C-alpha cells in the first residue's frame, strides 16, 4: 500500500453524507414502486429485445420499518471504462451497506474491468483495503478496462463465474456503453433462469449519461471543477500578462457538457459547443470567424488576450470536416500502397488533395499543414484517422491567426498558447459532492439487490436540494434506450444525452456570451475545497443548479 | 470590478499570519544591525560597481517599543516579470503597514511593470481596490511587464517620476533580473543625492532567487503545489488505466527547482534534473536511456505506465544540444537567403544537416523529424531558435519509443501522453503559506523604508518553524551578486540559485529514485486547501522543509 498524502490521510476520515432514506439503516429502506416506464424511442423494437426487463417501473426509496434480518449478500463489482472521480466511493457505499445488512456479506471486485468478470479474475475486498481507498480518486482499487461484454459467448463465461461465486448481484459501474451491456446481461441472465441481479451505476466525467430521473453521472462534478480551477488560473494569468490567447481543449468526444459547465464556471471569452455547431451546420470557417469576432472586439479595447474553450470532439461536429475525414479514410484504404510509396509528407498532402472530391479538397486545403499531416500520418489500427489526436486547439488558433492577418481592420497582436485538459481531472479525489453522491449510489444499489431488482440503474436525484433531501431509487436501464446503427446494424443502446440547446445551461451561456466575449468577466473558481464553508465545499455544478437536478 | 467566485469571496476575509516581530505594530519594530556582507564572488569588481551600497549589513527585525509617530510615507510599487502567486499580498502588506505607520501614507502602483515607473503611469491604490485583491492570484491589480530598467537614461526618467510624486521609496517585486536592476537603481539614486529607497521583493515561481538569508522566492509554493496536484491526479489515472506513460514538462527554464519539488511531492517514476545532466555532461541519448531504464523495469513487472517529469529548460543543459542550437543559430544567420530559398521542410532539414559540423550533424540526425522542423522554423525576432517552443516532452517520448523498439529485451507496450504545466500555476490564488509570506514581505519592506534603508531585499526566514517564529529583516541585494557575461560584457548580476546537487532536496530524490522508478510509490497531494487541518493548509514545500528554510 502506498503511503498517503496528508490530504488523503484526512479524507480517509470523511464520512459521506447520504439522503435521509438511506441514512437510517439499509434494512429499513422501503421500495415504493412507481409508474411503468417506456424507452425514449423505438418502443417496439426495444420491447422485443428486452421481453423480461422492458417497461419495469421506476423505484423510489423511503425510510420504513426494519424488513427483518437479511441473508448475507454476495456481490461482484466491475469498474468499466475511463476513470471518473468517486468510483471508489461507489464501492465503499456497496461494501458498507451489504455488510450493514448482514455481517457475512461479501464484495468481490473483478480485476481490470469487465474482462475480469469474463475471465473470473477477482479479489475479495476486505476492510483494510476498502478503508485505504475511501474518498480517493482513480479506479486503482481493482483497476478498470474497456472490454465490452456483449456476445452470448461472453455472457456464458460470465455465468460460469457468477455461478462459481454464487453471486446475488453484479454491479457495473460504467458509462452508456457499459450500462447498455448491463441491461443486455440482465435480460440474458433472466432468460437463463438465473436470479442474479445486474445493477448499473451512471459513471462518466463527460456528463452525457443522464435523463429526467438521473440528474448527472458521477465524476462530472469533480472533473469539471478541476478543469475550471485551471481555466480560471489561466484566465487570471492572461489578464495579468495581457499578451496571450489561450486555446484550451477539454475532454469529451461526444458531448460538450464539460466545456459548457467550465464556460459557465469561468466565463471564458469564447465557449464553443459542438452541439450548437452541428445544429447550425457551421463550417470550420464560421467557427473560426466566431473566435475572430471576440479577438477583434477585445483588441479594440486594448485587450490582446483571452480564453477560448474547445470541446475535444469539435471537428466531428463540423459537417465539412466530418465528410472530409470519411473520404480520407476511404481513400487511404483504397489506395494504401500507392500512398505509402509517395516520397515525402508534402507530396502525400498534395497527392491526397488531388484525389479528394472538390468540396473536401477545398476543406482540406484550408487546414494548416501540421493538421493536414496529422490527418495522413496518425492512423489507428483499422487505418482510420485518429480524430482524438487532431490538435483542434492548434487548428483553431492557426486558422484564427491566418484570418486576422488578412483583416485590414485588425491591428492587435495575436499570440496563442495551447492546452488540453483531460487526464488532470479523471482521477482527482472526489469533491464532497461526488464523494456523497457515489457513496449514496453504492448504498442504493444494495437496496435494489436486497429486493432482487435487476436491469436497473441506481439513482439519486433532487441533487440541488441538499443531501438530506436527495431522493434515492432505481431507474430501469431500458428507459434510456433507443435504436442506433452500430457497424451498419440497428441495435438497442442508451442514447447519449447531448447538450440541449433549449436547456437552461446552454441558455445561460447564450444569454451572457456576447458580454463575456468582450469583457473580462472571468470568475476564478480556485481548487476544490474539502473543508470549510459549505457554499464552497458542497457546491454543485452550474448545470445541475440550472437544471434543478 | 469582477464578480467574485465563492472561494475568492471567502478568501477576502483571510487575515494573513505574520511573524511576531511584525504583528505588534510596525511602529514598534526595531531594526537590529548584523554583520557586514560580501558578494558571492568577484568582490572587488562588485564593490567597485556599488561604492555606496556594497557590503551593507544584514538587518533583522524585533519587537521593541514604539519609535514614535512616523511621517506619512509615499511609496511606489512595481510588479515585474512573470506572475507569481502572492504578488497582490505583498502589495496588501505594504498598503496596510504604511497606513498603520501614518494614516496619510500613500501607495502608488505603477501600471504594467517597470515601464510604468519609467513613463510615470501610476494609480493611487485605495482601500476598496486593495480589498478586492487580497489573497488573490495574478498581477492584475496594476499589471506587470518585462521592461528592463538598466540604462542611466531610463533611471533619469524614473527620477523625474520619483521627484514628481515625492516618493520615499520604490518597491520592486521581481526576479533576479529585476532585483539586479533594483540594486543598480538604488546605487544610482544615492549617487544623485536622492534619499528615495529602493527595496526589492524576491519573486519567482522558479525558486531560483534565494540564498542563505532568503529561503525561497514567493510563488514557488503555490505554483508547485498546483502542478503537483495535477501530476498526482495524472499518476493516479496512469495507475488506474495502466496504459499510458505521461511525459510532463514543467515551467522553469534556468533551474529545476519546480521539477525537483514536484518529483518529491508526487514521487513520479522519473524526475529529470537539468543541473545533474549538465554536471554529468550527459548526452541526449544518455537521458533517453535513463527514461528507458524505468520503462523497461516497470514493463517487466507488468506496468506499462508511468510518469516522467521534465524541466522546461532541459535541452539547454545537454552539452551536445546546446552546441547544436548555437551552430544552427550561426548557420541560419549566415546563410539566411540560401536557406529561405529551399523548397520544402524536408529539403531544409537535409541541407542543414549537410552544413553542420560532423558532431552536431550526428546530434541533429538523432532528433525526431518534428523537432528538427521546430529547430528550423520557429525563430524569434532575432532569428534565433526558440528553445522554449521545443516540445522537449515529445522529443523525449519519441526517442524513448525509438530506443525501445530496437531493444530485443523489451516486450512492453509504450504509449505516451504529453503535458506542459506552467500558466496553470503562475496566477493561482496564493496558498496560505504564500499569502502569509507575501504579506509579511510587504510589511518588512515598510520597516526598511521607514528607516531609510535602500538597496535591500525584504526577507523573511526560518520559514519551516511556524509563522510566529518567522524572522523578518533585510538582505543587501549586492550580497547575491557575482559577475556574469551579458552580451559579451562582464556585468554584476544576481547569481541564479540552481539546484544544488549536494543539497538535501536533491539528496532526497537521489536516495529514493531507484525505488520510485520501478514501484508505484506515487503520492497524490490533491488541490491546495485554504481551510481545514493545518498540516494540509499551512504545509510548506519539501524543499523548504529539507533545507530547513
């Protein structure tokens, strides 16, 4: 075991707050059955795929009288996909609550993600180990992994393991893909006559796993607060030095929740939202123009500095770039050998430009040389462009620079700096909010397991009203489903919750951004605080506040 | 004025702690005169340059009886160079203490750095403005700048301004260059018969402005804690995901104090120290080899992940690269036109390789293509290679990758990620330590001014012993001087305090690094805390602890 830092040392002693229904003894929690549910869309297709678990009712928890002695529960837990702050606290909540129900309950951690469940690699989690990980960041207690459990063969191997360990439940802590597969596994187990429950926990810093009953995924709070600390510091530096424009890319391929929240927390000059760019079918040039607008307006006031927030997935939402990337992928697959034989990067760029259809060729020629090279050279094992490696923050600043140089009205000085924040926040120690929320989710999962509920995600809502008023319960996972094309085939999957352009969080940005892009309206949130005034330590995100989560 | 974040709101109310000699009323502080001082080296040359201020005694402060009513003090203050957390608190300490001496004292802030003093651009700082900036990061209260005041013509313009405002003192908050020039200005003013004091304040996040009497420069504490928070988070992410090697470059061109301290705070697997590389005359290949050593040892234990800390100035300390850069600068100046006429980057690289002397050509050919291109293309206005733009973190990871590929014993998987942290910490809100230290420095400056001491740096030492035992005083700036070549001419300047390879901080790294490079010995310091347990909130750096600052 590692030596602990002083902060980790003190955080070990933090006792997560829980909603009142969960804080009076897990054995006393009563489940109230609510309305039956439907999927978001494609009801018939999804009902057909989930004959046993479709349409189950919403569940809410309330404090009741003791339901009597419980049998010992045997539970397996899996951490799936990218780290999110608070994962260890979900496990701590599970651990404490199953043992509160019965001292002989056992928690098995599957090692290295879903692959550990499939291969039967596990560890019985003991008190000492659990205590060392309470309120800490990371997924290192048992490790995580990206294996997708989706085929019957894989499920059958899982069944072997589940039977071997006589598990009452498997808890899958993951994002939309992992919860999609959790629902499929739940259905599969029932089909095989197994009574083992599968319970999902909504995890992802991206914030795109939510619905009306699941106000946020865990980890979003801590990760965005960490990024906002850094963005605020950079904004203050920019305002002090008065000479740099900082282009800051933020993690989040699919949805721009992180960028939106960070923009609201720091009031950056420009906050780009992929969903808006797609909705308005903006060209790359148009996006560049919108940044130039701020640079010019600020330069006119003597402010040759600023902060631009860029969502990681931006280029994939720009229709012209999306087509260009698709065309490049096809061309390089088709002409692989011919292309590989070209003598230099510059020749490759010129040759490719000649192969492209006129519209894509135009888009391609507008890109800075370094980005053109990235499109050609950095390919994934399937030969495709690695969109995540495209340095969008540099792409934008170079194109802004080029545009400004041609602008006779612009007399400022434009010097960009570039940043990408992602890994800095995914494994941060959870904020009090995430520590509390995750621990509560772990306890809520136990209630579902206790009563044999499968195919549910544990949920805690009413998060903007103080922990004692939080409402715990369960949401049928199929409620979040729709049909989407995967490798050319329609499949039932959880729909990603993108930024709603009609929602209150985007509305807040839209309301203020014309002021923020000119003025120094920066807020400096500072680092996450674990001790001290509640308005700092227990603050929730702007998104959650505005959405009245 | 900006709206304040909740943290800034609460921090406004923070009352900085002060050493006992300064906390019982500035009018009661008695100055005790210590030993006369000498420069570090080149005593005769420096004595000759500073006939009036050389060899002045050390000063220490103690609580005494009231020295009676003071006259109102008129003080100007300048923020010089890069931001460092706590600058606003130096100004707050000055502001409060000169007004404590006399209610009619006035503090003038020169706008935009030393240039504001030269041009007479200033602002009378009032209570309301001052209050808004207490315990905040950044230098935006009056702005900073990089103008160097060093010529008699500049000094004469400063004298005009000083006379116009009838200043009793000018306080210069800056790094080694700015304090060098503060000492020269002090001498110059005395030579002109002016009684205006010049007082320096040791500022720089780099930590390279210190001596036996000045244990640390302000800002180092907060900046390194901010970087260490991020490095710790990344280490935890690496350990959870088990698939990335993170190469993290840290600000600090000249000295590696930041990297060393961050290495001690987080126990990264590899912490490169420029001073050691120079001392041992290591080649780039040797440095790469030292990283490979850790990668291979960890891969042998199934750990295909890790964290490498790289000081920003690294390449300038590698003798072969240093000569290469010098040669490239000369060649491109000499053959400017011919070079500009070459058709492509690839031709330029090949042609340059042919021009270089054999040894430099060999070094050049070893560099990855992207870095070769950076050497040729990114030139500063004088036509020189912009060393600060060289992406050393990528240079290293690419060379490590190339070396590993040739190594038959290595069977791991090496996937690097890159980060550069600098702007994230320079303008962070000061830690309690920096808030207290800076405020105390501001108060100490007032005592020096009150008693007409010029050519001194305000000092607070004994910093590892709790604030009440801190010892305030003054250090003659010339004590830090030696002669160094500047543009081919020997000049008296403050010697940069580099990492001492025989010092206790480096010793601590040297003692543990063979373990840390293999094991997961990471510590996760977490974000700076302003409230809560003193062992977290008031913690000092490892460097200061080990050096018994």
